[in-house]
């Protein structure tokens, strides 16, 4: 595992060998890690890899490395040194950063200015057995992160304004800009959201930022069963109280957030944010609306913050890596019906965010039950299920991302072939969602 | 047409017109095929009326199967297709081509489902934007994006253009409010993206489709999210001696953590034109007039009005009125909403531009526009979505004066170049279409444009769907597919082979 004499390192471009990936089942392979610190160096590396047809694993901090089909790449492109906020204008509500900038650094800077990434990106670290507080801003976009405020504020894809990136062809390009309102050309920034590093490597990203709420209060209904909780959340979200988040923690789950401070009874949580007088008024309105739904409690301050952070990060299921965890997105009113049907056939632990439309599931017996779950999701109006935590053997054998209808899968494969014809960027990571093998007719001429 | 180059009509298609019309009648029976020149006249233009062209034939399908068969037929025979919704595009997105089937989606005019527990409406693409709100407002709900053409524009067209409106700073654009679509690809395949759930399972193709200007697929169904109407809305009407002070006031409002439901600015020519037209009671001795609308619970609105009033005062406002009734709030808006026709009264013609700039650059851009106005000898009035930096300069000209349209277009192009120069973009909400197509290189280099065209190639490799729009130059997909990096020619030829 000797260091190669690479001309790139002459220009301060670090390369190093590294130990093989945790969880890798193949025999150990010597891996070279490229650690560029400029966009030009990223371009050089990808252009080289494209010419060599040598696949790269694209990495920020590796906090989400356990999601997707395990990769078998010889080389790694580590973007953690491509770091730094390059533009932040609070009055313009805009922030640009190099792709490897730590999310934590950006969130700290925004908080100092009373602002935030309103989409509340979740931290997968602890759920996947890693540290908390890791992750880069590029990774936030690549996996289209969001959190409990997704209902009202959207996901990363709704806040990205522009990107600079290098495609799998080794071409540096930009899309979008730094202004909120922009319909100039196709929105490639959104195309790259949730592409998990399979289309292009980001070098710079520009996000819309928003004021952080002055006050946050959470109204909690206690002791509701899933179906009553769904009805209560629909009632609250259908009111003008501007509920920003709505979650339901069934009895076995409620005790596992915020250090147990909620107690163990089922908790249906409605978050209201904004200016003090407005929050007080809207909480009163909600209490009136839900006066017959069950016992009501109010929480605020640090406890409210930590409850929502734990829901965001799926803290109730942070318990080692043995049991598979699913993240399912469905129509909110149908979520609990699907879970009820699933409970008849499998041992699962479940809780709900997004008014019931986001379901976190932990499979208690170790089998992901992918076909059973996905079949039930289809029967209950459709959506998608992502196997976010599973043993590498399961991730290699099962589609981690929801399989797509044939025409859509073919379209995604054609896009992959357009942007990465040599299949060098995270090959196979999204497997069935963007097949790496089916090349459509549009890719003719792709070979050099 | 003033110097607009469109794709050369395909002779083989033109020669086979009668056969194509007959085949279209087989696919879409009844009144759904229009081929007489005088009947097609209604479709020769969209909202960008400077450009007109009769299509090969107009087809108005009624079912998804018909759309699929029309597209597959055309794809197999290399016939171009231009999709059209209500034809309100301000950038020529629905401008017909001489050799293309004009596929008009107006018969897809039904609301398919209203789902209050999930706060969702499923509609066919020809339903108007306002039609969605109308369908749910008895329950107190509405659809948030509100382009000013909302009474006429279709939801399918909104998806194609990623339409905005005055409320989009707070409530988002079309892209942030659409959850799913069904569409037909040029090869006839029917594809569904999203649905009643959030986010995509793979690549965010819904995000790409939104704002793709009818070049990627034909939308046949749209699922949108609806919101509960805010309890109240009140507005402030604030005048400033300079545009700098008005601009700083906007920055300070946002800096204070306030995101108004709407925030609009007008310059002196626009204020005067509007006041002369609707007598809204606008002050005439100010350089910039700001309308700030706050919506939500009454207690919140009252609280924020106090904060905004203080910010305005600190920034040297010379007048500040606060609406005391719904009638007064609407009167503040009356002038702004009538700004375009008001300008139409002081000039025989006007040309509406649509750049977006970083807000802080407003004084610089307004000064630049004054210089350009003198250079071209044409007047300009400005209305500005101040919250999000979207500028609508209205260039005043007379189409009957030889050369004035060309001059107005050159003036407009210079304004957009200025927008890009200060860090902005060519179009905030009206789309590229044919209007700004040739300005795309001001913002993107060839490699940037190539990536966009690669998306096109994945959807429609033969460039048959709405060609001549958006892209300044059509490049064959096969050519584009070639790798630019070849062995032996790369940047680091001596890099070790692993």
C-alpha cells in the first residue's frame, strides 16, 4: 500500500492510502484517497478517473456512508478539505459554501445571525453507528435531507439556489445562481438533490437561508392510538394555526426522546413557531380546536428543541446496528393504516413525523421484509421506502431505494448515462433507482 | 419577426401535412383537430405577441391515451410538437412552429380529486391556477402560487414555467407546491413522478420538469398541495425619497426576521402611471413606493406592522399608511396590480422584462437603467418584487414607429445583461422561451449549456418536443455524448496507472 507518486500532490493535493471500508465483505483492497482542496483539483481527479474509467467513491465526512448499496471502488474522492463558507449575506438570505464545508460550521454561523437552514437537515450519524454533528453541506444536498419542518418549509431541494459541480465526464459546470427567483434554464441543482453522488461531484453550493423563529412551543396530546393521532394531526394541519411540524410517538417510543422527559405515554406533538404573541395565540387556537381529542400539555424551550431534534435524527432507534430501519414516505392520512397492516405480519416498532406521512420503522427480528413493506405501501396509496440502516449483506441483496416503474427507471438510467457515461461516480450505490447497467439509445457515442 | 431564428421547417413534414392531419383525426376524433388557417389563427401566438406563427395543425386531445398516441406517432415520424396550455407565456414558450403539431391541453380541464385530510388537489393540466383555489375555498383553503395571470393560466403551464407570484417569498414557487405529476414522454411513454407523498425515491425529476418549458414531456396530471387561508392580511404603503432608502428598508425588514406575505416596490414612473389610472391615493412626491403585506393571525399581523413601521421610519420614509380595512388594503394593491395596463395608457406599447438581482444591487441597477433609457431614447417604468429581487422593467415604445421594437428589445437585452453582471439572472418567473434564448450565453458557458442539453437528450433525444426554445443552439445528442477527455490527452498524462 505504497503512496503513488502523483503529480497532483505537487500542488498541495493530498492523497493517501486508507484502511478498507468498515463492513466491506471483499478481501482488503489497497485504496487511494484523493483529498482535493480546490474545485480545480476535483476537476483534475474526476477527469483523470473518467479517462481511466476508474470508479470513485465520493465522500464528505462519510456520515451517510452506510446508506445505499455497498461500494466496491478502488479510489475515494474525499471532499472534506474542500471547505469554507464563501459568501454569506444575511439580509439577502443567501449562503454559499464549498461542498465539503461541515454542516455544523454553517449552522453555527447562521445561528449567530439569527438564521437557519429552515429545512432542518437530519443527522444520520448516530442512527448509523457514527458520531453526531458530522456531515457536509454537499452531502446535505446529495441526500436531499430534511427534518420535521419538511411539512411547512420543504427539504434541501426546496432551498438550493445554485451549484457548481463536476460531472462524471470530467466537465465542470454550474447551474442556478444566488437569487431565490430564477427560471433560467433547467434546474440541475434539483436534479442533483437525492442523487447520492451518482451524477456529479458538487464543488460549491448556494442555499437560501431564513430567519430562525423567535419562539417555539409544542402542544402535546397524550395517550392517543395511531388512528386518533392521525385524525388530530390532520385537524391541526388543516387549521390556520400554521403548525410547522406534527409527529406521533406511540407508547413504546415516546419515552425514548429528550432523555425520557416526555414520559412513556403516547405523545402526539404539534410544533408552533414564530413571534411570541403569534405563537401564544395559535397555541390557544389549537387547544380550542383539539379540546376533545385528549389530554393536552405544552412544552417549550430546551425540552421542545431536544424532542424535535431527536425525532429528526430518529433517536428512538439509535440502538446498535442489528435491527434494520426503514424511512417511508406516504400520504399522511394513509401512514398509520399501512403500519397497522404491517404489524399483522411482522414485528415492527414505528413512529411518525410529517403529520403521519414520514414513517420510521425498525424491524425487530432483523429481516428487512422489503417485499412485504413495499407491497403494503403500494396498497395504501403509494410512496417510497428507503432501507436506511441494514447489514451490508442486506444492502447488497435488496434495493435500498424504492424500485421504480420500468419507464421511470429507464429514464433515470439514461440521465445517469448522460452525466456519468463511464459509471465512475458512486457506481451502483442507488442500484435499482438508477441502474448502472441499462444504457439507453441516447448514450451512443459515449465511448471514446 | 424581429430577427428571431427558429429551426428550419422540415420539408418532408410540410409535404405530408394532409396525411398527418388525417392521422391526427384518427387519434383524436370529433372537434379535436383544427387545420383551417382562420381557425388556427387563435393559436398563432402566446403572451409574447411580438412573435406569431401558424402551426402545422392544432390538436386538442382529451385523454392521456390520445396524448401518448400523438407523441408516439410524431416521434416515430420525426414530426415536431409544441405543447400549449392557456397560452399566457410571456416568453414565447408556446410559440408555434410552421412544421409542428401544436398540442393544446385545454380540454384537460377537470379537477380529479380533492383530499382535505392530506391537503391535496389532483387536477388535469388545463385547470386554471385560480380554478384550484376556487374548488377548495369554501373550506377555507387556497393554492399559494399566484401568478398575475392566474385567472387564465393553466396549472400544467405553471409546472412548465415554475410560475411564481407576489406571495412566493413566503409561500414558494410552483416547484415548492407541486407534489406529483403524470407526464407523457416524446416516445409516448407515460411516467408518474411523486404523488401525495413528499420527496422522490430517486433523482428529483419532478424538480427538473418544473420549469422545463415544455421541452421534456407533456404534463397530463398535477398533484398540488393546498394551504389554509391566513386569518387576516394587512398592508403598509410606504414612500421614500430615494430608491436606496426603499431598498435598505426591505433589507432591514428581512434582517429583523420578518418574511412578509408580499413586498412590492414601484419607481416614480410606475407610481405616476398607476395613480393616474386608478387613483389609489399613492404619494406622487416619492422616488420609491413600497407595499408590505403581512398575513397570519391578527395578533401577529398587528405585532409585525408595528415593527415594519418603525423600520420604515428609521430608513427615512416620508409617508407611511397602514390599511385599516380590507377595502383600504385592496386599494393599496389596486395601483400595483394595474401597473401594466396603467403603463399601457402612457405608451402605445410596452415590453415587460423579468430579471432577478440580489436586492442590494437595486440602486445600481436602477441607475444603470436610467443611463440605458437615455441611450436608447425610450422610457422605462419599474415594478419590483422587492422581497425576492425579481425586477419587471416596462420599456415604453411605439410599435408603429419603424425600428422601435428592435430598439426596445436591445434595451431589454442590455437590462438583462446588467442583471447577470451584478450577480442576478435572466429570468425570475417568465421563462426563457424564445425571448431570452439567445441571451443564455450571458449566464452560462457552453459546458453549462451542454449539461442542460444532456437532460434534454435523456428525455427527447431527437429534439422533437418544443425545439427552438430555451437553447440558443441545438446540438445533436450523439455529438454531445462524446467524451471530451480522451486517453493520452488528459490534464495529467503521467499520472500512475493503478
